[in-house]
């Protein structure tokens, strides 16, 4: 029972699922540049506007691990088309929301659709392409995975500039309707037989309670003061109890909503570990870099988007090339190169100062983009390609979940690193900045000649330097995290060279 091979025009199916995946991925990042306008529109306090993003991500991490079960129950075609329709309807509701509460509720609904689209699109590509072309399938999906976040801030900035924030959601409607209709027409599953075994309601309840609690802790912990907050402490307890119980439950259940036994496969377990670290490094460094550009360099959202877009163009060129050569090279070698390059990009980020120019800002992002091109495709192929078709839905959902969790943890971690670092470095620098220091005296004279209040200017300089040093700490920690992935390469097996099945085409 469950999903098997997919039939239908390969090129058209690829276009359809890629459009849906890019649309869902753009929506993750496009909303960030609109938060200020949304807050002004609804008169929302700054400490509550983050729920527009948090609600979406909470829904994402609930539905992503369940996608394998839904695929086995309803098939790729029905589940994918339904998810796109749900995402599209929710986009209309988001664009017509009347206050923050309604927008957050509709964003949660949108996240349930968007979270299902991404792993299902990846599973469809792997089911439609023969095994010898899985490198190309992974390359195409990886291209969408990086194109969406790259385009999101730029598209959002332009839409807000020419119209209003409502259109960052309404623009999804014509695309979503077209994709849903085409998916229903071109995707064919002649071997599909629905899994009619009883629904694992206990697993769903535990997952739907524990994962949002964990996500809230990651997203809001730094703002709430972590262990100083009673709410965060309670949610940590809820997450630990629910998710621990969930693990024991699904390992014993005859038809679990998520099958964790897939982690018995060494390459898959190591691959999801590397995927977690990649998500941590990717999202944390993006967060650090955006914050650095805004708080230190005083770049606008559109200018920050231009830096990301320019640096990410290399991935659009590299992804198809890596996809073609990936099946011919040991993926562990490519992963070693990619992880090392991403680690080097974090070191370059740590070297940024307040005097950085546009070239200095683009370079770390460019190096990181090149490194990620050598990670996404071989990692996907090494982790998923050797699995049986009926295992891929469950495995793909968990695979995507680990990257989301890594990103959430990385962002929360870096928020605390920067906040704590500013306090620590400010105290350290202040101890060494005294009126008796010759360098300080010379600087005070320069400030006086410039006609600025010397004490205020000196305090601002100390604050900026402390902030830069905090970002340096963050980038170096992100570098250590991604380089730990090199250790996991020793666990990963070399993929077997297999002949595609006779009916694959």
C-alpha cells in the first residue's frame, strides 16, 4: 500500500511542482520585509508582530512530518493539489485580513498548506525521475529551495513600494489556481493504493502539541527571557513530555503517523544530521547578516535583499551543473567540499566591520551560496535516493523538518548570542576606554573639531564596536556548528550504483 512511481509528462510535472515549491518558499521570507507596514496598518505593538511569521512556522513543523502518512493515505496527486488549494485560499484570507489576530489565524492555515507543499513536491520529483536522474531532480528542487528565499525580500519590497502589503499574499492566487489545476491534470499514479489502516490519533495529538510548543520556545525564548519566563518554562516541559512520549509511541505503534525507524539507516540518519546543521548555519547566518546590515550598516530592507540576490545568483548557475555531475562523484566528497566552503563563509562574516563596503558584504554570502550548492544536491541524493518509493514520503518529511528545526534553533541561538554579547563586550570595552588613554584623547579632539558632542559620539562608537564583536561571536559559532557536519560524513555510506527499474522513465 502507499505511493509508487508517478507517470505523466516529466517536464510539465517538474514545472508544476517547482512553481508550487517556489511559491511556498517565497512566502516564508517575503513577509519579513512587510512586518513594519503590517504593524502600522493594524497599530500592532512591536513585540507582537512576530506572530505573523511564528504562526506560519508553527503550522509548518506540525504538518511536515505528517506528509508521508497523508501521501500514503491520499496519494501524491490529491494531497499535493489539496495543499496548493489550501495555501491559495489562505493567501486570499491573509490579503483581506482585518486585524493582527485574523492575519495570524490565516497564516497558520497558510502554513498547513505551505508546509505540505515543499516535501510533497520533492517526493513527486523523486517518484517521477528514474534513480539515475535523482541528482538532476535534487538539483531542480534545490534550485527552487534557494531561489524562493532569494527572491522573497526583493519581490516583497517592490510590491509594497508600488502597492501595499496585502499584495504579498494576493499575488499567490493566480499562481496557486493554475498549479492546482495543472497538478490534477498531469500527475498520474496508476499503482497507487490508499493506506486504509486506522489513523494514529494519539501520535497526531502528541505531535500537534509538542512541536508548536518547541517552535514557540525557539522563536520567542530570547524575547521572553528564556528561563526567566514562566511561559517558556511551561512550554519546555510540554515539548519534552509530548515529544518524548511521541517517540516511544511511534516506535511501538503498528501504523504510526511518523515512522522513526527510518533512522536505522546510517546514511539517512547522518544525512538528516547534516541537514539539521545546514539549516542551523544557513538561517542563523542569514539572520546575523540581515541584522548586521540593518543595525551596523543601516541598509534598507530592499538593499539587504539586493545583497542576497546578487550573491545567490551563483547558486542558480551551479545547481543544474552539480545536479548533472552528482551521480558520478562520491557525494561524501562533494559534501566535504561544500561544508568546508560554508564554514569559510562564516569566517568571512566574522571578519566584517563597520567600515565594510558593498563588496565586503557580498563576498561572504557569495562564498556561502557556492558552498550550499555543493551540499543540497549530494546530501539529498545520499540520504533519499536509495530508499524505496513507499519510504520516501515519510523520509522526505522528516528530512525537511530537520532543516526547519535547525533554522529555528539557529535563529534563536544567535539572537541570544548577540544580545548577551553586546552587554559583555560593552562592559569590556568601557573598562579600557578612559580619559587618560592617548588614543581616546586624540579621538575626543577629532570629535570636538567635527562639532559633535564627544561623550555621545564616544558612547555610540563603543556600542557599535560591541555590536560588531557580538556578530563576530555569532558567525564563529555558526562556523563551528556547520563544520561538525564533517564528523557525520564518516557515518554516511557510499551510495550503491544501482540500475533504474525497467518501468522508470
